[in-house]
C-alpha cells in the first residue's frame, strides 16, 4: 500500500477513534442523513474498529467531512459523510454479540459484529461468517500491583469468589480484590468457562461496566482492581501472564494469539445473511482490503501472520529443536474435530491469511513442512498415526485450495502439547497441525513483519 495513503488511514483512525477517549461526538452535522448500513453487536469491535472502517468506506465512496455523531433518537453511534447536498451514514449499535446476532436474525441490522464466544451456532447456521482478525481477552491489574503472572486455578478462584483478597495471593499492602467486567462479557463467559471456572459458578462480586474502555479506566485508578478485557483495550494497565502449573506459560503476544495457542484467543467476525445486500458486500470488501486490514491492526487486533524459530519457543520445546532444525514456525495452526482427521469449522478461515503470507514472501525460496499433533487420548501408536494422517489432510487441503506443495509431513502424536490435556479446551488446542517453513536463506524473513 502507498505509504502516503497508509499515513492518511492512520490519521483517519486517530481522528475518529481517539485511543484514550473513545469515539468523539460532533455537533453541527446534518441530522437528515440517510442510513445506508446498520451494524450491531460487540462493543469491543464497534468502539474503535468499525467506526474507522466505516470512515474509510465512506471516504472510498467519495464522502467529505466524515464525522462521528450520536443519533438523538436511538443513542447509536453513527458515522456520517457528506455527499454534496446529501449525507449518508453507517449506524453502529454496540449492544453485544448475543443481541447483535438476534438483530441480524430478525432483520434489524445488515451485519453483526461478533466473536466465536458470542455466537449461537444454531442461530448462525444460515449466516456467513467473515473473520477479520484475532483478539485476546487478557487479565489486567493496576501498574502498582506487583503480581506479574496468574495461574489458571487461582484465576478460577478469583472469578468464583473463593479468593477475595490480594493477601490470599501473597500481595502485600493491597486489600480486597475489585473485579471489573462488562455486561456483554458476562453473557459470553460460557466460552471461557471450561478454561478456568470448570464446574464453579461465576461470583456476583463483579462491578459491571458498559465496555472495555471503562474497565481499563477503572483499573488504572484502582490499585486493588482486576479486569477481564480485550487486549486492544488494556490501556496503561499491566497485562498478566497466564500459566498452568510449571509446564504451561502463555503471554498474550502476537504469535501466541495468531496461532491460537494463548487460551483466551478469539476470532473477530462480521456475520451477514446469505443475501447480504450490495452495500454490506462492499463494506466487507473494504474491511478485507489492505487498507482495511491495516486499520484492523492499528486498532490493536491481529491480522497478519508472523513466525518464530525453535529457539524463540518456550522451554518445553527445547527437545523439539533437534527435530525442527533451522525451520521456523508460522503462526497458523489447523485444528480438528475430536477423534477425526476432519478440519474444524474455524480452520478454513486461516487459509487466506496463510496464502497471502506465503505468496508474497516465501513461495519461491521456502519449503512448507507440516507437523501434526494430537491430544493425549488414545495410545501413543494411535496418536502418532492420527497426527500423520491429519498433517496429510492439511497438505491435501493446501494443494487443492491454494496450489501449495508440501515438502515434508511429520507426526508427533501427543508430544509437545501447547495446553493441558486434562480439560476439553486444552485437548482442542493440542489437536493441531502446525505450519513450518524451511528456507534456503534467512533473508526471506527480513521483511516478514511488513505488509507488501
């Protein structure tokens, strides 16, 4: 993308959605605008990202004087652009993934902003899911809090109410824990319940906020506070490392989120009907354009693929370095339905991301290697056989859908897990095929962090 236009896009993003104050209200904009597109759903997506994409979309249509206002009759956020004597607008209602999906089912909006955690699969079966990026829910504490990491078991103790004081976590000079969460996250918590709550009930001790921006602000001013927010809205707070015993240790970093190794990773999606309409289709094209993808990353979400070599992986991979050699792992992992070699419904969305990454930088100088893994269910012999078969499935998929030739297939069974096998979510994470690249020269990776 032209550097001057990328600068323009960044300026547009900053003007429309200030990082500390949220989207601005503007007076003096015509009230007689025509709403050409209605987008309802998650406030995490709708607070900054969608308004910026809406501004880009209206700009591409030729609009001038694009502003963010609040509709007087409904209190929706509205992005309005002037087209000479007329104004056209995109309405954005931040009413949560669950309500947004209901609105889409009932024809009350054109697109729904949602995460996997907010989607009723039965209701969405007739809809199209368009993944536009990755997000991670993170635990934040005040910067004065000395704690840096939290075990999943202790996190469950906090969220269930059995731990109520920082002294129970060996944090001196701090008093009762204040829990912050948004009302929308409360509705979506079932998606994460198996990770840390298990059979325990969510405590009623939460202070509920309207959105993640408010949570971040509360924690910044409350040294006893802890909040559960999107990575994009952590603000000036400390983001905690999540661990499980001595074996598993997850940082909410780009690679771990992009590969979905981090436990609280989720996909950002826009849902539409099978016949979404011309304006909705064009908006989706803008969201998936290079300009749109740059705005998504500027908003704090993950779009592009990255890589790591074996020496940069965690300590439990030390024995694996001999197998990986100089190869580098790409932050795309394909996962499977339990006890099968069938790709799960989410894996197909990573193919375009991977194809863009390989086509632009590596297709002529690197060989693709696939490494298969399973959970610990079954015998070692069965698991190794399954892992090889699954890697073969991905190889066939890459060749059929994108024309990529895979030079090597390996299966390691239940070895080298990325999550504990004693929970459902951990086993789901471990059933995977990783993509590795073996390149003739490291120069292929020099500009891998940049968009073409």
